[in-house]
C-alpha cells in the first residue's frame, strides 16, 4: 500500500509515524501527497514503522532493486 493510503486508515497514524521515524508532519504529508519524493533514508524506517504495510518496493517501484539488492534475493 502507498503511504497516503496507510495514513488515511486511522486518525493519529501521521503523528505516530512521525515520532517513530523522526520526521516532521509537514514533510510526511508532502511525501504522502506526492508533492515531494520520500527521501531514501526514510524508506526502511517507514517500512519498519508501518510493520511492512508500506514497503520499500512500493515507495520506490522503479529503483528499489538497485538501492536494496538484498531485497531481490529475498523474493
């Protein structure tokens, strides 16, 4: 699922995610809306904080194999 869908599931998820990954709400909102790209350094923390509901593959569909080759081996 994408970040926008994840955050729309339940009230308070934005604040919880921001705390867990150490990001500011306006930044996360811009990432979720697509106005700004998700910084690569936040991809793994987002995946962990969402318990795999938002994956690195979904956040970076065109280049995840290059960034995280270990994920290719896991499939």
